[in-house]
C-alpha cells in the first residue's frame, strides 16, 4: 500500500498548498536568510529561491526523518550555501582581474584587427572540429601553427609517416567539407 501523501509533498503540484506552506513559513525563512546575508536584495532573492527549491523538492520530504521546518531549513541552507559559493567564485574572478589594465579604444582596435587577420585560421579550426583528435592535431600544428610535418610528428610523439597520413586524411576531409579553405591547406612546409 502506498504511503499517504503528506501536505508538503503536494506543494510542488498544488498552488493552494504552496500558498499555505509559504504563508506558514515565510517569516522563518526570511529570518534564516537574513542571519546569513547582509544585502537586502540578496536576502529577498534567496528567500524566493528557497521557495522555488521547495517546489522542486517537496516530494523528497519524509515526515519520519524530521519536522517540516527542519527540512525547510535544510533546503534554505543549501540555497544560501550555493549563493556563498557563487559569490566566492565571483570574488575570486574579480581579484584575478584587479590590477590588470583595462582595454582602451586603441587596444580594442588592435585586437579587432588581429581577430580579423586570423579569420582564415578560425575557419580552419571550425572545419577541423569534426575530425578525430589525432588528425586534427596534426593539421593544426602544420597548417595553423606553421610547423613542418617532422616537427608536428615530434610534438605529438608519432612518426613523420604517421603525421603525413593524418595530414592527407585531414586535407581530404576538409576539401570535401570546405572547398574555399582547401587552398589554405594545400601548402605545408615539409
């Protein structure tokens, strides 16, 4: 016989049950969150996220495992912890960028020129995306990075003969896929 559904289990499907649950616990959740964050906007957002998480996970509540409020605090704790992890990652990213020079208009223009100049190389990378990794690596090293077949073979730890075979296969595949780019692949230093 199936276990009868608790009031909390239907919160995810029944808007009336959700509203009752929300009204019953909004004060506790708000206080719980307010004890853990300083910013009122963050507190409001996290409180809303707690109830969104309740909708998704209400079916996991088991009365035998503890009180409804205890379960709800567990959900709230997870939401707040996720926010703290997100803030820590954001803070770490800001620290990495701090002290670095921001790009001015001249820098951006120079980078745009470089990006435009490398458009053929990007098209080659895109054309090679479907090739097996070993074949793609040989072509990238030879055609894009300018190594010889022997140098590419050494970089990959394979024999030059194997590199030539892979290069041949790649050229054939790229010619079939992108006739406009195949001219770029026609020349490689030996």
